[in-house]
């Protein structure tokens, strides 16, 4: 179900060639940078949000798999619209960094071959 609509969406974006196409190309040129930066960014957003909502965050000192359900405050969690919104926000926050790194990779520095 998800693969078909994504293939159709990519075909439409390829045909329209606009801002969304530029964002996908930018992120596609430097996927490792996006991957390595988005994980700590999302974790940091989670910790800050927990501190704002509950005054503490169990994920500040423990990894995700070590936190039991009884350690979480009541009403912990976020709805699907919030998760989608955060996903879009993280992608949009990382586009300028990925664009800058993509421009840096285009330059002919000898040491950039190793990154």
C-alpha cells in the first residue's frame, strides 16, 4: 500500500520539478549527513519537550529500550498529527544544513573524498 503511492508521488514530483523536487535532490545528495544529524536532533527535541511538559525526561540518562512503561508519566505520548508535524519540521530544519554540505562536497577538496 505505501510503495504504490510513493512511486506515484515521485513521478508527479519529477514531472513538476519545483521546490519539493529540489528538497528531495538536496537530501538525496547527502543522505548520511541527514541520517546522522536527524537522530540526535529528534532525541534533543524529545528531551526538551519532556522537560517543558513534565519537568523531567527519562530519556535524558537512559536509552529508549531501558525505559519501562511505569517510568513514564501519565498521559505520556503524542498523537499521529504531532508525529507527522515533527517529522516534516525535522526535514525542513535539516534541508539548509544538507544543502550547505552538498555545496561543500562539490568543491574539489582532497579530504572530502573520505567523508
